[in-house]
C-alpha cells in the first residue's frame, strides 16, 4: 500500500463514506485471492470514500490505501494462525480443518470491534456487507437509524450454511437491511424460498473488466487444451472432470487439461490424477495473478467448469471465472446448476450438463470439440450478453446508485 492513513482527510473530501465489511479481500496488490470485492470498492471511490474492514492474514500488507480504497485489516488470532479465509474460503476451510472453528468467534468479534472503533471516529453514511455470514452479522450489529446497511450475497453464504440455526441467522441479518443484493436470479428465488424478510432485493452480479477480458481474434486457440480456472473446492466439481478425462482421452488422445487455481482440494486432486494415470495429461498451474488470466482464456480450446451442488448445499452464484471466459469468447461446457441462466441463456443449453455423470460430461466435452463452430456460436452469443450484463462500469454504477438510494432513505 503506497499511502498511509494520514492522507485519509485529503482523499475523503466531501464524498460520503461507505464502510465495507468483507471476509475475502486481496492481501496485497495483484494477490491471487479473489479480488472482486476490492474491484467494486476501487470503482466506488469515484463517488464515495470507501473504507474496507477486512481480516488480516500472514504476510498481508499493513492497513493503508490500496488503489484509492482505505483498507483496515483487523487481527483475530496470532498472525500465523490467521488462516480461516485464504486458500479456499471460510466454508471449505472449516470443512477441511475442524479446528478452525475456534477462530470463528474472534473473526466475527474483532471485525465488529474494529468497525465500531472506526465508526466512532468517522462519519459513516452507509455500510456494505459482503456475505450474509459473517460480515452481514457484523453489519446488523453496527447499524443504526442513521447508518443503514446493505448486504450482498455471493452464493455460498445463501445456498450453503444449511439448517435452522443458519436460516435464522440469515433472516435476522436480512430483517434490518435497507436492501439486499444477490448475483443471480436463482439466488433471488432462494432468498424468497428462505423467507428472508428484506425490504428490497436487487439482482446485481459482480463484474468483469470487458476491456481486459475481451475476445482477441488475432490469437490462435489450441484445438486440444481444456481449461479450468477457479478455487479447488468441492462445489467446483473438478473431481468429476478428472473422472471424465479417461473417456475424453480415449476418443481424443491429444487432449490435455490445464487447471489454474488453488484450494484445499489440491492434494486430493493431484492424487486422483495419478491414480487415473493422467499425470502426464494434466497441468496443475496453481495460483495465477489476475493479470495473467486473459492469456489462458484466450488460448484454450474449451473452458470446462463442472459446477455441482456440494454435500453442504453450497453452489455457485454466478462465477467470476465463467464470466471472464465468456467475455473472452471462449467456448465452454459447464455444470448445470441454478444461477447460470442470467449469463448463458437458452443458447447454451447443449453445453450444460450434470457434471456428476462422467459419461455425460465426457460426451458434452467431446461434442463441443467435434463441432467447434457450433460451440463458438454459443460462446459468441453469451459474450454479447456478458458485455451488457457484467461490464464493471455498469455494475459499479448500479451498486453506487443502490448505496446512494439507501443513504437517501435513511435521511428521509
């Protein structure tokens, strides 16, 4: 971070202050962790002074300014143990390492304490919590008649965390929210199914930088490379793609699979690849900086995202990697989970499959590779939707308008 907190007064000016609460946030510039919350914050600085209260992590930058966003990092455990969030997300880390549940109380409490302390010194106009659990809980505790909050659900917090206790927490968080946003129409339906008592629900996805992730027809695509990009967690369904690979390679011996991403399932997936005799056909590229992703999307023959609903009920909302691949005109085969219609529409029906069925998944991949022109036509149609639906310029404006509307409502 290039500026200290002493520059805050100069940077704030007359802009209203938005306090952002999030659990996943870049630890440093160009971190490989998902950066969509920061990207939204960065774009909101055109209209607001944005302060993000986010968890600290081993080796994370100190508190300060990052791309115009004031970032306040709070400690919730001895620094080397602050591992609840990164490399897979909270839900996946809790399932994999049960001991990490002991970190949860401090994680929630210290975000509340840090935000409360900050609000005592700053004139916060509105709170924006990303995820119902647990930043939404903190926002609910912090709100007052003059400081409303909105909560954005990204998928796992709404579809996952099942059971009556978590349902009650979600309703409690929603009950005082000035508005709630979700990233897909299917999530709006889920919110209504759960009877979340929120005054206003908006469907606003996260965005894609369509200038960076734009189709480049001058780059030659591979005819044989499959590409997966994302966290290595159960809901991504990557183990099912590995199960389908022998059948794919039997028909197309030239096919290879490149896996870009990291997460708690990495070791298990590597073992699975070896057991299937696929080690020479699969490249585990690991974590890659966001700036490097366009070259992978731009050169792959097919983007394969075998999304599933995992055993906890967790599933995708509207995945960033899919939006990026589609924006670049990359042909795709995806798991048939709720939430993708907003981006893919009916034209992509032939390329959506029950990813838990390796025969069906292999057939869909082989079909797309056998008729690349048809797959390209579906990708082109989806890319047109993406340019209008997930362009960050449009998305940031919609979120800014929603925040301003809630601020105005609190004053009237």
